[in-house]
């Protein structure tokens, strides 16, 4: 019998630095026993999300995937800019491996 492939799980630590350091978390009021959590979950290749609601982005479709690091090309709006602060080898093509201009250390 062949073992099933492992589940791919992800978690995100979203940190706001100002006015004071804070971590993005969420609670599930309907399931308080679940505890306070960071955004996380299982991801299947080609996972797709369609925004619901009545805001300006309602109906937009997002297709999620894992992009190998280092990235083959820069992300939109320079969203890749701080990856090199996590690991200098993850600088996007054309980026210097040093600290972004004006950036403070993560510690």
C-alpha cells in the first residue's frame, strides 16, 4: 500500500512594527476552543480564491502557488524587497544582497 502524499501546510507571521510591534492573529468566535491563531492552512497546488462581498475587489480571482526561492523575477510593487533580509540568497534578480535603503534590521 502506498502512503498518501504529505499535506502541504503554510503559516504566515504578519508583523506590524509601528506604533509598536504586533502580530496579526485571528479568533473564531463560533469556535473559541480553536484558540488564537496566525493565518495558516493547507494549500493544494493551484489553490484558487475568489473574493466575496460587495467591496471593490468582489469577484476577483487569485490563484496561489509556491514560488521557488530565490525568485526568478521581482514581484509586483517590489513586494520581494525584504526577502533578502530573511536570507541574503533570496534577493530577487538585479537586487544587491545588502539591506534595502533605509531599512532597519528585523531584530
